[in-house]
C-alpha cells in the first residue's frame, strides 16, 4: 500500500486474470469493461455463475463477488446503469446507501480553490453521469449534497450553470489536451514548493510568487490535520532513535546550553559528544593543560567541549531535548542557526549564525520578543 508501483502492478495482474479467465469461459462474453478490480459484464442469465466460478479459479488469493441488476438497475463505480425497455442503457450519478454525503466543508480551513474544485467536480459528475434525469432532478441532488456541506446557494447555482452544458467527451478531450500541453511545456522547468495554508496570507504570497517566478508552482498544506487531532496508535519513537533533529543540551553547572543538529540518530551524536568529553578528561588527568596542542585539538571539535574545558563544567547529556525536526536534511543548518540566534546563554560560536540570511533577523527578533512576553 502506498507504493507508486502498486496501481500499475494491480492493473497488470487484473489484465492477466482477465485474459486467462475469458479464455476458459464456456460462453462468449459480448461486453466487458474493467476499472482496476471492478468488472462490468453482459452475460446470458444461465451462464452467470459458471463465469464467476471460472474467474475465481484463476487465482485463489483473488476472489470475485457477484452483483446482479435489480429492477433494470446496476451500480458501477459512481454510476447506476439503467437498462431501458429497448435495451439501451442510461446512467445516473450513484452513491451507496451507507454514504455519509460528507466532503470538504465550505467553512473548513482549506484554501478556497480546493473547496471550489471539490464542489465543481461533484457538480460535473452529477450533471454528466445523470443521462436518465432531467435538469430539475439533477439540481435537487446537487443542492441537497452541497447545502449539507454548507456551500452557499448562489455558489451552487453558479456551478450548476457552468457545468450543465458540458459533456464527458468534451471534458476528456480538454483535460487530455491541457495535460499534454502542460507536460511538454513546463515539466522540465517547473519547480514545486509547499506552503502552510494561512487564510489570506498564503494566497497573497502565492500570487506574488506566481507573478515574479512563473517557473514555481505552490501547493498548500494544512497544519491542522487529523494526525494532529488524534493520538498516534503507534509507539512513539524514543528521542535517541530520532534523526534530522535540532537538539539542546543544558550545562549542569551554569545556565548555559549547547544547541546542535544531526542528520543521524541522536544517540550517535550524543555518543560523539560523550567520547570527546572523555578524551578531554583523559588528557587533563594526564597533566595536559588547556594550552597544550592535544587539548586544543579536542576543544576545537565542538563549542560544547570548549565550554567544558574552559569552565571545567559538565553537560547533561542524558537529558538532551529535541527542540526541532525536519524531513529535509538541507534545512537542518537553517533551523539550527535560527535556534542559536533566538536562545540566550548558548555556548555556540557566533559564527554558527553567520550563514543566516538577514531576512530572518526581523522575524526571529519578533518571535523572540513574543516568547519573552509570554504571547
């Protein structure tokens, strides 16, 4: 699950099963359509069970169930297929009886264009799929579902008027044409970035970037996700087993602290600090002084060791705290510099913040003041 190859492999497996099953059936199947693992077949009534048994014999791990038409109606994907008296087929938009009818609410914190796309696609499906219903009935379905998700009536009417003259063929041709054009023109030069959605601000930033940098495409992401609302069902990874983190180690003898970052597991980085402190202690126990070359070499390894040697202090390595994390290793240096800049009494060298762009200074100063004032 989740592997990008999964849909391709599933389709190949289904094609293989279909080829073998059709070659073994005892009758000719005049009509068959497939969407992933959903099949729509037209069969003689007395051959239905034989065909199902043949399909299920191909692979014991893949077993098919049967759904027959009732009252000349048969649901298939998002459509109900209705067989007319003259054996022609018309369609209606279909949802299961257990469906909640819930989708992206109009008052949700998502960007407006995402809510518009959800509503517009729903209207298009109802209008296009329902060849068996008149316009009044289609409008009733759309209004009922969209109003249940708090979409305004005027917006619903506008979306219906926009979609009612479109057809499946026109939409498909237009989408394919647009996709091919965009792929050929922009795929190589287009770069994609994501921004946390903050109503009003993110849209303005996106608009500015789109105007000044046409080769950049911005995707919005939500900071209020289900994962942030519900407790995790997985065991929490111990701090020492986490990687790509910014950490803080307090001095045991004063108010100073050391801030560092590591792309490997935190326990490996702490082990490195512990090893350096042990080397320092060994050299000092042997009578070396801070001015000796061997001690200077160890002191230069990190600001933590330098503080321990200069002040004869110890650090609380077993109480190391993770103060930030990222999935992108390249961001670690920026995060570390930001935390060093905004933390008082750090033993880190000031050169650790030299690579921080001046654009961050004002924002960090503002954040520091808000934190200090308890806001």
